[in-house]
């Protein structure tokens, strides 16, 4: 179920103070990096990822690959940092997103 614009705005407010939990380095998107992102999304639901790719097109490709592979919603992208959200139904205290 895709999130609404209202929910996306609320999530942008929540992610603003967070620091990136995963950094994509010079080797790009590898299986271990995707595994760490998957673990972080399962635990936190809302994360920031720093993508240190060469140029803008490479960063956009990397962000799109993360979004597709992790089945996460892209909340915001500013420069090298992208914020992702993926609901975890097994989490004891789910992230309280309005109208979800």
C-alpha cells in the first residue's frame, strides 16, 4: 500500500534529525550493503542512507536500486542522502504514521 503525500510530509519531519545509518561507498551497491540496509529498515523502519557515488546520475541509479530491491518508499533525497521508509508489521511498536 503506497503512502499518501500527507504521510510523506509527516515522515520527512521525523527523518530530519536522523543521521545516515548506512553509507554506500566507492564500490557501489553490493549485496552486503543491501543486507545492511534491509536490517536497518527492519529494525528502524525509517532510515537515511548516504550514497557516495561519482555523479548525480549514479546517485539516482543507486537510490532507485535501493528503493526497488528493498521495496521501500523514498521519502526524501537531498544531495548524497536519501531517506527510506518500509513498514515492518512484526514490530511491537509500529511507527505511528497518520492514516496508515
